[in-house]
C-alpha cells in the first residue's frame, strides 16, 4: 500500500457510517488524525481501520497494512495494534503521541492536583537484540507492481487437537506480480456443519507430536510459520508454531508446552521475529525447564538455514534474547547453540596439544547417588573427561620434557655455552613445576579444581625422576585422584585408567562427593564472614566464643531450622539487628542459596521456620550493601557513549531522554564523582565528534558479567560432552567450544581479581560458582550479586513468577469446576478466551501492575459470566465460579500491594542516597547560583541571546518567585478554649435571644 498525501475527501471515505460514533471520541480522532498526517488514509477492515505501520511500513513502498485501530467503548480508549509485532510505545512515538493519548478517561489526579507523569519507556530485550544485530526497525518491501495472476492455494496446514481431531486449517495462497510473487494466509474452522471462514482454537501446530515429545523429554522447537515447522520435522526435530502470524502467540499456546524440559525458539532474523521470540519466551516462564533463543546462521529463518546446507546445531544464539548467551562479543559460528548435540569426530587442525587453562570444566548437576540411567551417564561423563584430561596433560608434559632432553643432548655435543643454556632451561622448567606443586599442596588438593589436579599430576609424573618434590607429590596425588575420581595413575608408563568406568555406582558416588565438597566450600566461606561480623560487635569475649560455637553448629548442619536457631541466639545475646540481618543474608546468599525448609522441619516447627530469601534480608538493611554509585559507573560510561551518538544526530527528544537518564544515574555518585561526570558531559556537548575514554574502565558491569557467568555454566559441560563423545580432547568441536569456555572463565576471573566495584561477598559468590561448575553443577544462583539494582530486578521477576503461578492455580480450579457432569460438555473450550482475559488481568494485579479498581473497570469477570450463561451453565454453578474469581481477585490484589511495597522500598533507598549526595543549593542571589543557572540553560540548548534574556529576568527578582506567595500567619485574637466554652453556654440556654440572633 502506498502512502499518498491525505486530503479531506480521502479522510471522509475512510470512515464508514458504522464508525460515525467514533468521531465523538477524542482519542480516536487524535490517533487517526496523526496516522493520516504521517502515513495517509486508512481503510475499513471489519471492526478495525487498517493503516500502514509508522514503525516499519513508513517507507512509501507497497505494503499490506499491518496496523489496526478501533475504539473500545467499554474501556473508553482507542486500541492500537500492529499485527506484525511492533510495540505500541514505538508506534505512538513515531506519531509524536503518548500512551495517555489512547484514553478518553484520563488518569486520576494526584493529591497535588496534577496527573502522574508517565514513566519513560524502558528498552526491552528485543530492542537491545535488534540494536545489537543492527537490524532496521522496518524493512522496505519491494514494490511488486501490478498483479498478473490469480491467487492460488499452494499449501494447507491442518491444526489438530490433542486427540487428533481437526480444529481448523491455515491456507497459504500465492500470486504472481510484475516484479515477483506475494503470499497471504487465511484460516477456517471445522464445525459440526462443515467449514467456516473464521479463526479457531489457540492450538500449537502439530500438537499431538509436541505432546508426545514432551512426554519423552525431547526438545521442542518453536518456529515462525508452518513451512519452518515442516523443514524442522524433515531434519528430525519436533517443532511447532501458531496460526495468525508473529503477533498471535498467546499464553494458551504456551500452556500446551507445560512440562517440556527444553524449548528452543527459532526467531526470524528481523525485528518482528525478535519481538515474537521475546513474547514466546516470556509466556513460557514457569512452564518449562529452560528456554533457548536462536536464529539462522544463513538466511532469515530455519527453512533458509537448512536449505543453505547448515546443520541444526549451527543455529546461532541471539544475544540479549537467549538467556545463556553473553551480551559481549557474539559467539563464533562453530559453537552449537541449540539443544542438539552435534559432534565432529575430525581431528583438530592444530598440531600438538591445545593450550589448557587453569580452570576445570563441569558436568551436569546431579549429586544424588540414586541409580538411574541418566545419572549413570552424567557421572560417567564427569569421570571420563577427568581421565582424558589427565592422560592428555601427562602426554603433553612428557613430550615437553623429552624435547628439553633432546635439546640438552644436542647441546652437549656442541660447545659448553649451549650445554649450559640447555641445562638452565631444564632447571627453570623443573623449578616452575615444583613451584606449582608446592602452591597447590599449600592450598590443599581437596580445594583444587579438576584442571589444577590434572596439571599437578602431569608435572609430578614428568619430573618425578629428577625432583624429590615431584616424587613426593606424585605419591600423594595418586591416592587423592583414586579417592576423588576413581582413577589409577601408572607413573612408569604414564597411563591413566579408571576403576569407576566398570562401576556406575562408584562414578555416581564420586561425582556426588565432589558436588558435596563444593557445597561445603560455600558454607565454610559463609561461616568465615559470619565470624568476622560477630568479632566486630562490642560483646564480651566469652559471649563471642559462644556465638562462634553456634555459627559452627550451623556450618555442620546448614538447614533452615538451624539458621532460625542461630538467629534467635544472636538476638538473645545482644547482637545488633543489622548484624543479625547481615548474617541471615550471608547464609541465604552465599552459604545455601535457594534453600527451602524441608517438610520434616515445617512439620515440627511450622511457625518458627521460614525460607530465607536473600533479597528480603538485603532489603531490611538500613543502607545498601553495595554503594549505588559504584554500581552505576559502568552504566554511566555506556550512557555517555549513547549521549555522544544522540548529539551527532541532533534529535532533541532523544538527547533529552538520554540526558535525563544520565542525571538519574549521576545523582547517586559521590560529589567528587558527580563533578567528574558532569565535566565529561560538558566536554562531550562541546565536541560530540571527539574521542573520550571511559571514566571508569575497570569497574565491573554486573549485567555483562552475569551473562558471562551463565554462559560459562551452560557451555562448560557441553565442551566436556563433545570431547567425551568424540573420545578425543583435540576434537574440532570440543576445541572450538573450549575456546569459548576459556574466554568466559578468563572474563570472570579477571572481574574477581582485577575488577572494581564488586563487594567481597560478590567476589566470593563468583568463586563459589566457578567451583560449583567444576564440581558438575550448571545451575547459577538466582541472586548472583548483592547490589540494590540487581536485587530489585530479582524481586520484580519473582513477583511476576508468583503472579503467574497464582493465576495458573486459580485457572485450573475454575476449569475443574467447569469440567464436571453438572456443566455442558465443551464449556472449558468455549470459554477459554474469556477466562484467559480474567487470569491475565489478575496476574497483572498480583504483579503490582494493576489495581483492583482496574480489574473491576475491565469487567472481564462479568464478560466471562455472560459467556458461561451463553454456554448454558446453570446459575448455581456460575455463582460458585464467580465466588472463586472474587476470592482470587482479592488474593491477587494483596499480592500486588506486596509487590508494590517491595518496589517502593527499593526506590526509597535510592532516593535516600540521592538526597544525601545532592549538592547544597547556593543562595538565591549568589554568583554560584547564577553560574549554575547559566550552565543549565546552555545544557538544554538555549542560544546566547536566550540565555542573556533569562539571566536578566532572573536578576530583576531580588527574591525567589515562590517567596511572593508566602503569607505570614495572622496573630491569634481569642483565648484558647473560648469557642468550646461558648458552645457549652449556648447548649444550657432554652432558646436564642435577640443577641444570639444578631451574632
């Protein structure tokens, strides 16, 4: 559709008589008027008026309009929807409008008489992914010219229910145009009387196959389009999609995937595809084990990816969308991203041993010794890789030693100087090996990682003939390796064998034991922090010693019950409330993250024992544990880069938005850092094209580091698995993945040892995570950092999870009520859409994003009740359903208030810091205030003449304008109590005399 200039005649043709009522609604007129000025006239389409989307179809080319506008009289608002997936905020922004312009009933006034200011739109994950990929928000569609053939049906895709019956079909049509071909789709539903051209139930494509794959614990792929699903099936995968295009995925589709272990979303490589992937991923929260988001290595979608000759394992993770992919440099194409297990058995192109780092690679997190095939396989992989690693390093060390000896023998045949050099090199290498061995023995073999143990074994085997240190260490290492890994080392031959290979029980037990050691390391480190806190308290030494003993009891049994007992002991012995809270935070954050009370503990002391949430304890502290300014510094550096880019474009609105974000971030810095940051902002404004180094390059960006940690925990065991499957540590796939793992580990280690801005507890947490992964755990604690911003984000996510779980539970209860003999058959299916609307609003309430009045205003419960009446549900049953929904709404409102209180608490802590660090305002008529005013006017873009005018106007006022409205209180002219006495005397009289009337 082209976009000609609008005129009055064209506008009049757009509005059919049925839409004349919409003229009376200001929001509809405002939005359609802006669309007509920006895009051109729309066209009627059922209840909608269709326009080209200003976000992705404003190029003037040929388009099928994807933006719909209609008026909702019930909610007194105009509905705007881009059916290609563009966000409303983005569409309205292109029109120069705000969300408030969609409503005729304006938001309620505050106590101060002004409407609440709308919050600035936050960048979503898909926004960041689109920006990182450099994708355009709109893709100009080729002008195909005139149509030269009729529309022909090229494919029909049947959507079936779980029982195999057909619910409906999606029919694909294609037609030829002068400059190419175009396609379009339509749906039809199967009814008792035949086919009707309407939509049908919200069912995933290939539903029976999907349910079978979930039951068999197979990975399910979610593609965009039926054609991609069929291509995935041809590649041996189980895949699905939804009818209706990118924006039609709903929570009902997601509900069918409940219980899936892994879901891989294959996003189309464009902006609508990324936004759809974000929506699908959000809908699966709490329903499936984990979600990956990938895209084609070549082409736009999975079909083109496979057509280009790529394997499924070559799908690439989408940064900022895939939760297991860091947001730094993109992964190399060799890295498998999806949940398939592509393995190359080809030898590495690299000659000799690949470089090994000092860290180890973990396996899957199963520490129970209960026998079943999956645990046996995982433990065997964990043991097998350790065996391969030690064999590999021993061989490499022996080759290196042999090369040195050959060089020495060759030098011996030459002059004395070369011989001395060769012997010196040998001595240097031996001394380095002895130093590594001594350092590891001081650390303790039981505290060393697998890679450190393997390297020590290689050093000891290689230098034992010439070094007493290596010989003694080898004896101890052989015992340790056998006990810890079930592996035998033959020092003479250098061969490594495993007794655990023949005993799955032993392999499982050894893996579980190493995981237990990692958990104990966490508890030991938490114990040390607790002891330090008590040592700083002003208590008698005897009391401190008693409390140290209580902490030790918790260390030996770090249960929820023991922590409750420790809390009581600390409070009873006069330990400060803040210190008690910190002790509980350390226990839940570092010692036993994610721990819940056991059923036996709850059975014995249900009131005294509760789960300890790290963010809850952190929120109780009077001040942030991590300085807000230290956390903000990396963000400020990134905002300065964005500010510089905005200045180059000259977009005043975007410049103002970025400046506002900078001001908010700078407000929590110390006064010295604030001055430094504002000076940098002035320098950038003076020369937007200049080159500016980061102000705080060594400060750790917690968001980027968290992505690195999670990617490391995911990829490390995959690298091991690739090597074990190929039976070669030099396997090309394993080597490529190991390089990725090495980069992640190096970044994490660098942040721990050299990064600034991290609290010591956060560093200990990162060290513990590395140890966990080395011991075979791939799960990362939900609360990875101890700063307020990360904690607030975790609390918000937790509120959303709780809200969705509560809504799901209430939905199941309602469905059970409707799935009885007292209700006509098929009622659940026929009322599913209305029930979904009820649960969506209740979930928003429970998450703190809506209020009970909002819920009542939507009237979704009444609409659901009317739908039940249409389905011939009896009045008593409808009353039961309504009563349950009313109870559910009350619970949701209560949860929402709690979520809002938590969010307000985090905001209050930030405001307290801002107020404490805000510079004192100078006197009204002081030179300092004049200089500040002039700097502000310059910063908002005023030219010199405007600055001079405003400065002159300000100079003409001797006092602030606000002082003019202040009025001194009038002196009191009556005695206290005179009014009461007068009323008392009047009450005693029998009536009013003339004097009373005069008064």
